[in-house]
C-alpha cells in the first residue's frame, strides 16, 4: 500500500516538473508561425520598394553637367521651364554666348522658335578664340549672326541621332555629329561636355569649341 502511494506521488511530481517545458515549447512554436517578416527582410526582397522607371537616356550627361546649379532658374529643372535664350542666360557657363546672342539681336528668334537644337559653346570655348578676333566678330552683326545660327538645328535631336548624323542649321550650313554613350563630337572638333539639356523649346548640347560655318 505504501509502495503504491509512493509511485503515485513520484508520477505526479514528474508530471508537474515536465509541464512548464511542454507549455514553453508550444508557446515558442506558436510565436514562430505567427511572427511577421522583419521590415529589413521585406526591403531585401523588394516587396514594397518602388522601382525607378526614369529612362536613363533622357537625362543630361557629361562631365560639365556637374557645374550646372543644383537649384533655381539655372538648374536643369529651371532651364526646362524657360525658352532657350532665357534658359541660357541663367547658366553662368554660357554668359559669353548669351552676350553674343543679345548683340546679334537673336534673343526673340531663339525664344520663339519651335523644337530646335542648340549647340551652346561655353565661356571657355569662346576664350579659345584670340581676343582681337572675338572682338571683331562681336562688332560685325552679320558675321556674328551667321556663326550663332550655325549652332542651331531646326529639330530636337536626341543623343541617338548624334551617333552618326548630318543636320542642316538655321544658317543653311551642315553640322556633322558622331559618337556614342556619353561621348559625342560636332564637326570632329567640338566635344559635347554636357548634353541633352532640356529647355521649353529646345534640346541643348553644351560644347567646348565654337563651331565655324564652312
């Protein structure tokens, strides 16, 4: 009789000792199934990350683009809102070109033109011309007009079209372009240093050498 009581007591003690472990195991199992994925894991799988669908080929390119103001009227966004002569006037690197356009009386002509391309020489491009020669050109409105209108094509050109192109200018001469990717030349002499810049009525390719009509 005493032996039976001892066995029952031992079984009860053992059961009581094992119960907490059983409950803990069940609790862990339930938590594992119900746990949501961590925010970091969702980011890794791209579950809710929006994809960038902006076409890379439609953006400005070139080393000199870094010098364009990041904000304001002279930035890429600011230039896109204005017609080309006005947009250029807000870009510090094009101040000599803007002065020449004003001297030739071409501001309204360029601003009112529809869907054009402008190869815009930088201040450094004009600085390559000896000062005496540049002053002579600036003083001769007819010659200046011919040079400036030679930098304008009567259609909006994409970088793809520049890969191997020949285009008539407003001056009635032809410009030839070649290149690929982010490296293009105009007439084999002038490099595009910041290309595919948008204005309200034009695509602008900023170049490092002034183009001379043939």
